[in-house]
């Protein structure tokens, strides 16, 4: 089912697929099944990895915020020094 918009297709769940993604899937559909499966596996792994990364960052936001506050306090107290990565 397509929408009035020419840039996306709406599926049964209301999710939209961009024309570019539809074009990519159409090109992949022309490949041998083995190649299609390899691309599908890669894409699914990437999507899973992205969700895991987002979850990890969301779960660690309190810790990261606390560490940032500590670092800023150390800097205000003069307990830091400029980073000079090229100096040995």
C-alpha cells in the first residue's frame, strides 16, 4: 500500500520505507539467493548492533554524566593539565 507521498511506502504496521531503501531492496532481489541471504544477515546484525549500542548508551547516561561532573570539578580545582598527545 502506498501513500500520497512519493518518497515512502506505508506497510501494514504504518512503518514507512523510503524510496531509496525500496530501490536497494529491489537491486538486492536481483542477486542470487546466497548473496541476498548474506546481505540480509549483515543488515540484521547491523540493526541489532545499533539497538544494543543505543541501549548501552542509554543505560550508561547516568554514569557518563557523573564522570563528566567529576572531570569538570577536577578541572575547576586545577587538578588537570592540558593534553599533549604528541609529547613523550
